[in-house]
C-alpha cells in the first residue's frame, strides 16, 4: 500500500492527464450546480433527506424488520449477512443451487466492497459487469475509480485500446458511438445467456418491501428480468421508511450525481418475475459499528451520488485510484479511516478542509468535520508520523511561550535574509520545492506596535 | 468600545504591513484598539494536523487574552474559524468567557460589513484603479460565511465584494471558479505538496486568464502559498491582503 501523497505525486506528474481529469469532473460538478440551482426548494430537500436518513438510522432495527416482513410477504427471500464473507457465501450458495455458470451484474459498490467477483470467479462462475463503465474497468482488471463514473480516469483512446484487445474492435477507432455499440452487442449476448442477475440497491422501502435501482443504461432491468434468478445486494443503510420518502431522494440523487433531473431508469422490484426467484441480501459489514459511533454515524446517510468526489479539488487532481479504497473521495476517506485506520490513515489528511463536499452532499453529511475528527482520532491512536507529532509538540511548546516566539521570530528575520539560497532551499524545505518563502520583514508587527505605543506615550508625556 | 486586535502568529512575524493595515482600518474608525502583546497562535496548525489535545493551553490563553474586549478582530478568516468552531472541546458548554469570545470575534472585512455596515464606510479618500481578483479562502468563505458558496442554492452574497466595491476605481474581476480551494490547507501544503502546488497553480492561472492585476483575499496564509508560487515562477500578479487595499495601498 502506498500513502495518498505518494500516489497523488505520481498522478500530478502527468500534468495533461491530471488537468483533463480535473476538468471532466468539474464539468459534472457544474452540471450538478445548474440542476441544483434550478430547484428553488433544493436546500429544503437536502434537509428532508438528512432528516429522513437520520430518523431511519435511529430506528434501523425497526425498519429492517418491517422491510423483511413486507418483502417476504411478496415472495422475496431475505438473507442477512454479517460481513463480506457471509454475503459472498450466500450469493455462491444461491448460484450453485441453480447451477449458474454466468452471472450478469449491474452496478453495485457493495459487491466491490465484498470483492464478490474474484470470489465467484475462483469458484468457476463467470461474472459480467454490465454497467458500461464497470465493464470497461472489469476488462482492464482495474477497480472503479469513481462510484458513479467508474471509468472516468480513462480516455476514449484507453477504452478503444481495451475494446480492441477484448472485444475485437478496430484498432485506433475511438468513436464513442462505435465503441458503445460494440459493448452493447457483447453485453446483449451475456444478458441472454446468463442464468442469474445481481443488482445493487439504491433504496429499499420498508413500507412496501420492495427495492429501487437507479441506472442510466437499463442494464439492471435486463439483468433482473431476463434470467430467472435475481439477487439484490444491499448495505443495511439503504432503507427508507415510506414510498413517499423516495421522491425526496430520486429528486436529489441524479441531480447531485450527474446533473440529470432523474436517472433514465428508476426501477422498482417488488416481487420475483414469473417462474423466477428473487433474493435480497442485507449486509452489515461494519455498518453497525458506524451506527454506534456518534461522531461518524452520519456517514451511513450516504446515497452514493458521488457529488463529493466531483467537487473535491484533491480527488479531481489525484484520481480515484490514489485512495486505494473501494470508495474514494471525501466519503470514502471517512469510511476507510473508520473501518481500517491501520491501512488508510493518510486519507483524512488528503484534504484541505475546504468544506465543499459537505455543501454538495444531498444528505448533508458533515464530511469535513468527520475528516477533522478522524485526524484527532488517528493522532490519538498513534497513526501520525513521529516527525509530524514531534514538530507539532515543538510548535506548541514555542507558542506557549510568547517571549521565546518573539526571540525565534527576531532571529529568523535577522538571519534568514542573509543566508545563501542554496542553504534555505534544501531537501528538507518541502515548502521551498515549488514556492519561494515570503520576504522577511525587518520588524514584526509586535515590534512596530510596541514602538508606536511607546512613541505615543512619550508624546503624551511631553 | 474596545477592540482586541488578534494578529495571526505568522502574520505578526512575516506580514507586519497587512497587520498594521488592519489596525489602522480600525483606529481610523475611532475605535480604541489594543493588541494584547502576549498572544501567540490560535492553535490551528496543530488542530488540523490531528494534535488538538496540544491546543488546550493555547485556547485557554487565547480566551484569557481576549475576553475583556467588546469585539475581537483579526485579518484572517481561518484563524477566526478556529476560535469559533474548534475551541468547544476545550471549554465547558456554559463557559462564560469562551462564549463571549466566540460571539464577539470577527474577521476584519466581516466586522466592517456586519458591525460598521457598508453605508457607514467611507473610502472616498483612496483609489485603487486595478483589476482585482478575489480569492475566497475556504474557511472564511464556507465556515464563517463571508460569501455564498457556489454549491448552495442560496441568494448570492459576498461580504468581501460588498466592501471592496466601495473603493473608488476598483475593478472586481469575475473568475472562472469562484470559490475553488487554493491548496494551502495548513500542513497539507507540505504533506501533500504535489497536489497543493497543482491546486495553487490552477488558482493563479484562473486569475491570469481573467487578466487580474492584483489578487486579494481575507487569509494571508493562502495568499502566502500563492505568492510563493507566483514569486518562484515569475508570474506577473501582485498579491495583497484585503486590509491593505481598503487602507489605501498605492495612495
């Protein structure tokens, strides 16, 4: 594992690609702004979303049980998975029972979180991701770099090369329509031959016992309708109480994600298809620990729109893979640091605390406060580099002694301007790698102020 | 009416001109302004690095230094945010002194805008005939509410613009990205120096592409980072703290 600064440094080194990535995501952010500003009650909607989610999380056991009862009554089988392993085992058992050789999957960050694909592949089951972006990264054997735009790190030509290698398209042809048609033809074949479909879940409605999946490509509908077996995997935080609550979230989701008024498909699954089976797997995988933690609980309110990534100036310039976590960006950093601080302790520091993420979040998650809190918790738990801890201790020592600080400042102002540049700009001066130091003034403000006050007193005395 | 002047530690050492401009803006309004000379640092660099435990003694000293003033004014949005938003863990909820400090501390432009009010400000004796780009530093902009963040669907407002636009002959230039972070971020600028530099350059280029002559803002730390890049790369762009313009730099 590399730290975020190490990965970011590599990403930034390719200036052209970095700026291309930044501009692509800024374009999405601006589309989002336009859509959000087009609705007068936007901020009220965000309040509603936050209230509904917070309420639901506070009564999660109640709503989960209500959901299970209502889903079961509709002929859907509900399974409970404590962690990723249990989730994968349940999926495998269901597939094995139906002798499934090929599974078509629509987008599901949860199955990425559980590493379902390699688990099934090791057991002889072919898994086809059917979301176009996910299919592209799957063919390249890469993880998604964004939760809504999984292949946003790739250019048209990257996709052309990948499709040439795996789907036999013309070499060098990067016409988007041509490439999309090729993917469509290949995926159509997979939809028709797969024996099972797995979808994610955007919202699970406790009142009705059904689940809602939002896509732009209709691939979830194909996967859930053609094969006889439909498995829907959901994190247990996906619950909302009532059908009418859904309208708040569908209005927020697509606008926040891509600036669309609504996703092309908002599909409701409320029972198995004729002659088929439908299973819903509700997964904990450390969500209960979030729920028990007052400081980080709000992270469960996330509806996975990706807006915090699109707006994050660090994400835009370092790419999703620099986070080395299934969910990147601000929300990913808080989840990762909470779940595995030993692995992801550099992520809460990959942030200037600018607060833009909190402002775009449709569920009003206090992302920048969470990242600030993580920093304190990581320091407390001993995850900060010793050099940083020490320099902070030294600074605090000096700041607690005004006279010592004055002396240090005085000496610096006297000495630094006289030093040769080569001595100031050495390898330990990280600031000075790309930046000049400010010019050191002759006197501090305090010196000027003290002298001014003295002069005033002298004048008064005369 | 007594004002306690809070000058961020690094500004005291490195930016006496901008600090003095802040002082004079207030004394020109006939306020009794005092600079408590045993003030040091609000603790923000340590807190943002995860070492907020170390900050306790600094927070207590700060409150003791400033509790006696009617208003506390500082030329830095982010240091004011530190005191307002992040000191709570160091005090009891009903701590009278901290609650007084918290509710009477202002960034200088915010003070001019909210307490003095634009209609009472008189800049008729100065002139600033330049194309000026405003860098909205994040903490002042989003946490302190100096302006309306572009993310929110709220009526447009910018206290800094409202005050700056009163200066005769100033030309405020619209930037492409109105409130994008400059990448300073405290210790972020050295721990993530590659991204920090990239963000800073992008911010500067936004100003250059809009033919800005002078970049200004309410946070000298961001401006120090940006000016460091400008100076190293020989870019033609002047950087001034907003207090310097309001006091009549060039006059």
